[in-house]
């Protein structure tokens, strides 16, 4: 099981965390991986300067709203297989 957590604190919200969450939800559904990926939200991860903060199994990433699909395909999908 992959734990995917997106910061929804104020700094990340301003930088587009809502869009990141919505796109990740859609990509998980499109890929039929709802049984393998748990998507969560959390408040401040303490790295507010680094953009929309995302962790995959506790490994930190900064994800721009316009790069969610690339992040999902290059980082998350390889962990599933």
C-alpha cells in the first residue's frame, strides 16, 4: 500500500494544493489503483517554501500543480508495480 499525503495548509493551499489533490484523485481512479494508493491530506509539513508538499511513503517531494501527471507517472506508478 502506498501512502500519498498532500499538504493542505495555508501556504500550500495558496500554491495550488487543492488542484494537486483533485488531479491525484483523478489519476488514481483512472489507473484503477484506489486499492493500492491511499491519498491523505495533512496540515503543514514544515517546508512551506518548497511549494505544494507531498510525501510518498514518508519521502518528501515538491509538486507544482502543472506537473502532477508527470509526478504521478514518474514517481508514484513505479512504486505500485
